[in-house]
């Protein structure tokens, strides 16, 4: 990385950063089973880290999510997704 590399908030600092689970979540969007609309959902983050490397394209994010926290604002869908046929959160 060169000293002139910056982000919108300042210089990019190489290193490994831990994610704060209380301030983080994973948002998911995908096509509905019948392709007629988009489903938006979230997962709670249990932990993770961001590795900022040089070159930036080799940077990575590792996140652990709680599968049982799947939430799409549809109780029926949430139950179906958490079931044994999809995420199988019981096991």
C-alpha cells in the first residue's frame, strides 16, 4: 500500500480488526422461491474479523453468524428457513 491510499474517512491502515457483534449484522437478499420478488433477511453476528492487506484485493472478512437468528419479517418463512429442510438450526 502506498502512503497516498485513503478511504472516505482517512488513510487505510493495514491489519486485522475484530468485528463488534453488538454493532454488526449480516444482511441477506435473494429471489423468492418462485422468483416473483426479493426476500430480505438478517442474521445476528456472533463474531468475526476483517483483514486489510496489501494489495487491498487480497483483504478478507470472516464472520460467524447465528443461523437461528434468521429474520425476514415473515414468521412462517423464518420457521421454514430455520427448519431441518434448510438451515437445520436444531442441530
